[in-house]
């Protein structure tokens, strides 16, 4: 059987993975953890401070919006 242009080729189903030891997970875990790029102390501190500042800014914005909408609805629906 020949494949025409644009036709998908026949694919075989993926074979089931071979049975492995239950502890091979841990050796693979250690292997992957060695590949991880760990941040330096300075990078971790800088990024942590960035997250804290952004949380404070977004919290202030949402708090301001909440206060504004609370006053708006109180004035509109409760007569001030």
C-alpha cells in the first residue's frame, strides 16, 4: 500500500512500558532534580520581594475598588 500526499502513514500503537522496580521512581526523581536550575540566594530574595510587593499593590487596588463599590451601593440602595 502506498501513501498518497496528504495521507497519514500507518502508525503502530505505542508499546506498553516495561515493568520497572517501584524504587526506580526515586532514582529518576534524583536524576531530574539534578537538572533543575536552582536560583541563587540573591535571585530568590529579589523574586520573593517582587511577589510581596505585587501582592500588596494588587491588594490595595482590590481594597480600593471594594471600598468604592461598597460606598456606591450604600448611597444608591440605602439612601446614603
